[in-house]
């Protein structure tokens, strides 16, 4: 018997859980090795231990997940699922409250907190589990994740503008705590939004490497919410489209291009502090300090039209090469972009209306987002086209400065707009992390 | 540096492709170890080599895929994707032809064959690839799978009844080759079918351990079909719901129960011959000998209602325990079912209208199916419920004997019918395997 598979087996069953040594999730040495094996990255240094790995077949291991036994702490300074290295699968759900009782809302958040703390550690949603307890009562877990490891599950909770005021009504006595920046996003140029895939009082982002684990989490949280909140819309995603850690290779979106090369990374804490976490400036939003804003946009891609474009047109639209992801101004994937370097025709090599020129921080006053989106395919449309695209998620310290201006600009002028259509939109305030014994968003109700 | 992760890395990058040594896909010794590590099965014997593995944490490794570098041969006596150990993810697409030219149909099948043979081996859809060839022409691959390994991709092609005759019209001169059993499935009791999720002239089942690989395959085959066929409907699935090999643990469906315990397994070739492969009896369907019939049923589960049932009711409906999957007549998961053993009340311990009693071969004249379904969640309905369930796929030698009678019976009397609704339905004839130099279904056009 060759030794590798046996070691593989052992590594899988005894891999230590990830250690939490700082406000931001850190990977343990073993976890780092696992992530590096998954990402095929050469030469990594994070946290305490710097490890050198060589893998000549780097990209070919990109689909290998970290050990499925890896879990992230639920409690901490910030909610997990933001700077956490992006997992491979998503189930995102927006909820509307069906109660108008502040106490029931608080009770729901308490129940969700308890269940989330359990499920992220690979346990059932409730203490009795799917197959024990009273034979005559519904189980407190639905059972489809029995035996499945934590799979790096994170659950991230957010509060929509309508939680604070809906149809002019302050249902929960929260209107005077609504942060100035937590307003429904404006209608952007070329938006074609479906109300049934937009907005919501509450949201939960479930990310895991196993879709059954993410689906199980949302399904149980929806079950727990019965009588208090109901799912407004939900979205599955696969194939994360952004790295959030330097230990991850840059994945590809359904245009076939690398996506998120220049994304903010967990290993840039000063930039994360500046661009992702909400400061203490807004007195109405003091409860949100240390939290973030989650912008969700369902972006359909006109796949069939894109696929008929020559490679040259595709690369001009994006501003990077398809193979390498290198800027059209030259170099390799992570080379700086040169927006002024001109070709023989005197025009910039990176077109000024290319996607990368439109969204790059250098052309947006230095503003950066932490993107955390996922590819999606939701079957097909009645026209025989794939209902597919990118479920865009970005975490920013303030959508008014960090999202609205850029989206307004690219909706008007980005060449990529010809190939996409925004069909869903939502904004949520994501409270800071939860302390042991407290519940998510507790400061809002203090 | 601990040795395990490095060995893991090596095992991932150099695992040998699976060997084809017989009409049915066989796993190599290394492949077997990989599959066993994934499935956590104790004591396995397949083909030439019998290997003993012990893993006390068996179920906890269930989500670990086989090495991503594993590929299956495209050419062979039978199409791959039938007795192939079920992969973790599905993208299924049904197509309608937009041409009425027999030559164009043949050309499409030739083009699909060439692309499928490439993609299942981890190559691009076309010889030039996503990033080379003429700069002014559309790439012959869309690029989102660049760097992703084969991920056990299989592509299985099928022909619907309408390929032979549609609205009374014989578009392709095939009407006299339509097998007697290839007729639209009847309307079953309690069917609530959506025409937009049913039927189709052609189908492709793409299964892989990485959803991006399955989606990439369908997307490129749809691209190649442009002008000749268009997607009629498509369905993504995750979390296979049936084992098709004894080397796999029994997965769980979204009712939280193990599904497919008594499924036909690849390691039972005599039963597979008897129940899955089409024989040579039907002169009109001689081209189908060695093929199979694919029954697809989109089965919505009323998740929220199920979740409010006591454990006792859930187990009575299924006829097995939730934890272990053991028959209610006693024993463990793989114990024989005793449909006559009565409890103290004189009633059978396994209710006669329980799902397992309804579908068990002992109660259906010995008829068996090779099930190969997947869990799905397609967002939520307008009522705030998950649009979720089981995308049922079964391969049978004849739907008239092996599907219609059972479905008629369970639609009428199965207690499980209270919690499910069939929303899509399709039947396809799946031609036998393809020889090098030929194209899928070639005998039909001979």
C-alpha cells in the first residue's frame, strides 16, 4: 500500500481546528499548509510561521479545498466570513420579519446566535440534534449534514435598512439608530432589478467548502425563524470569484477571466481597517463600529453574447489578458497597472473605459472594497440562455463613499456593461463580532 | 514541517488517472484508495485488488472528494456517468433542436463528441483553447476552467422522444427507429409538472466533483450547439443522493435521511446487466442495445412542512431510522427489510405505505433502478420557502417495466407523497458507449 493515501486519510481526520490568535481569523500552521496545498501558492508568509512550498503544477491544484475538518471560531472582534479566506460555496438568504415585536426580534437573534455558534463548529443546529430528544417532537436539526465536517462554515449576519424603518413605520423602535449610510442603494444606470431578488430586513451569508453544509445552515436558520421571519430571497453560488487571502490563487469568473487580482487581502490589516471596518464616527451608528457594510448585487452575464466575442475584444473590455490576467500595459498578473502607457496608435494600452481602468483604486480616489462574490448558474431563461453570472458581494466601511460613486460611473461608461445586467441589489449593515454570552447585533438594542 | 500535508500535496498532483480495464469503469488501485479515503468505507473489494482500510471517523470524511486529478475515459462500451461512482455535483441540461437538418444534427453530435472527449480529460473544449489561436476569433473554450483538474467529469448524452417525432413530424428521418419504450412518460398521480422544466430533444448529464467543471462543460457544449440546438432547461445539483459504488458511503437527502442504501451498485454487474443496460430485443431500438434509459424527475420537497414533523412521523414515512438508516424492522443500515414483522399492536413495523415498502424491489416484482440523483436548492419561492428537493435520475433498461408501474403506485399511495411534488419530468434514451473515431449515437444514423 502506497503511503500517501493513508497519510491523506489521517490528515483529514485529525487536522487541528484553526487557531484564533488575533481579531482577524488566522490560520494555524497546519491550516496554512492545507490552504497552501489548496491554493498551490509558492512562497507564503502569514502570521507567525512562514512556509515555503513548491508545486510546479500550481494552478492544477486550485480546486482542492482546505481540510474539511477546518473550522473558524464564531465569536470574535469581527464576524467571520469577511476577511476569512473565501470558501468555495455560498448560500445567501435575505429575510423579512413577519413579527412586529421587538422582543421576538431579539429572541430570533439570540436563537440564531446559538445555532450559528454550534453549526460553525460542525455541530447540529440544536443541542438535541437531528435524531435524539423527544420522539414526538420535531428534531432540532434537520439531519442532512449528519457526519459532514465543519467545512470552514462561516455565518455572517446583516441588518437591512427596512429593519429600522419600513413604509415609514418604525416597527422595532430602532429608527433613531439607523446609520446615515444604511439607505437603500440608489437606482444605478442600466439597473434592471427584480424586487423579488432585492433588499430584505435581515441577511445571512453562509459560506463553506461543501454546499450541503452551507444549505443545511441556512435551512436550519430559516426553520428556527418560523413565525418571526421568512426567507425573502436566497442565492446559491459556487466557485468563489475573489481571493481574500494571499494564500489563495485568483479564481476565474464565468467570463473566463481571473477575478479579484487586486482585491483587498486579509494580510493587509491596515488597508482592511481603512476600507472595510466601520469607524466610530457616526453617533446613530455607534453600535456598528467594528462592523461593516455588505453590498450584494446579482449580476447576470450575457454568456452567449460574450462567448461570440473575439479574444481581443474580451481582453480590451477587461483590460487584462485572459491567460495570465496580466495588465494590457505589460507584465504579469500582479504587475502594477499603467493607465497612461500608450501603444503605437497613441491610445492607452489599457482602454480608459475598460473594466479594470474603471474600478481600479487609482482611478477612484484610492477607494478599495473587499470583494467576496461567487459565480452562479440558476438554470436557464425561457430564451434558452443560461441564467448565470456573478453574485457580487463586497464589504466596505461606507457604501456612500466606497460603492455608490464607482457603480454610478461603471453603469454609465464601463465597456463591460454591454455584457452584464444587474438583476438584484441589497445593502446590509453587518454588526461587529459577537462576544461569548451575547447575541449578534446586541449593541443595537442596548 | 509535518509530513502529512506534503504527502497530501504530492498525492493530489500525481495521482494516476483511472484505468479502463473492462466495459464498466474500474478504479485503479490508487484510484480505489482515493475513493476509499473519500468514502471512509471499511473493508472494500472491487476488481483485482481488495484493500482493507480502517477509519474510526468514517462518516466525517464523507465529504472528501477523490483526487481532483482523476479522470474517466470518454470512450468505452457504455457511456460514462452511469455506473461511474457518483460525483458530488451535477449540471444537467435538456436541449431542443433549432435546426431541422439531419446533417446538422449529425454534425452537432460529432462536435459534441470531440469536445466531450477533450473536456473529460481535463482539456479545453477545442484544440486551440481559451487563450490561443486567432486573436480576432472567439476562443474555442470559454476559459473559466483554466487550471482546474478533470475532477472526475463525465458527460452522458441522451435522446428524447421528440427527437424522433415532434408534433407529428419526423424532422430527421428517425421515426422508424424510435424504440417502443421511448415515449413521453405518462401523467402520474399528483404530478404538477412545469413544461419549462420537462422534456427535450437531447440531454447532457455533466457530473464532476467541482461544479465549475460541470458548468464549464455544459456551457461550452451549449456554445458549440449555437444555431443547431438551444438549452430548453437546465438543473444544477449538489450532494449526490445515491451511492453507485460500494466504495461510497450512503449520502443524505434534504429530508435528512440516507438515500440509496439499497441502490444498485457498480460492483453487481449481473444485476446491472439485468436492470440497467438495454438488450437487443427491440428491432426498432437495435441502435440502443448496450445503452440505457434515463428518467429525470424534479421532485420538490416541502421542506418547511417536513421540518415540523416529529421524528417518529418522519421515520414512519420513510420506513427507516434517521440516524442509522436501519429498517424499522430492526438491524443496521444494510440489514434485510422484513415487511411482515409486526409490532405489539399487530401492525407491520415497516408501514405498508412507507416509502421504503413502496419502492423496495421485493414489493415490485424484483425490479431495480440505478439511481443517480442530486439534492438541489434553486433559491426560494415567492412564498418564502426554499425551492429545494431532489433531482431524481434513474437509469433503467426499460421505463415501461422499471419506472412507470412504481411511480404510478407511489404517486397514489406512498406516505412520502404528502411531502413532495414532482415539478419536472423527462425521459431520454442513452445510447451505448462511443468507439474511438465514432460519435455518440452513431448507430442511430447508420
